[in-house]
């Protein structure tokens, strides 16, 4: 199961839950961005939220992302 936690400036933080071996539930977070960086999988929620905030700040300084926001493609 996938659930959007936060989205801002082209950055998305999703909570992903699935059943692993022996029906044990695993939860992790996926952080994606429009910047030229690979997606990140983070297993600690507090760290995922901090990483999201850092990535939003970096995205707001990225020329490509700023152009997408200016043209209305992304929400600020």
C-alpha cells in the first residue's frame, strides 16, 4: 500500500507498507524529486521528514525546478 505523506516543489514523500516474509509488515518511505537525484528509500519516519524538508529547500534553489514552478507545472 502506498500513501502520499507530503508533496511540495516537486518533491514527494510516500509511505509504503507491504507484507514481507512470514507476513511481517514493513514500512518505509520513498523520497522523489524533479532534481537530477535518484529516489531515496528511508526506513525511519523522522529522518524521512527531515530529508523531505532538505530536498524541498534544495529544489527551491534549483533553476529547473524554479522554472517549472514559474510556468505553473509544479506547485510551490
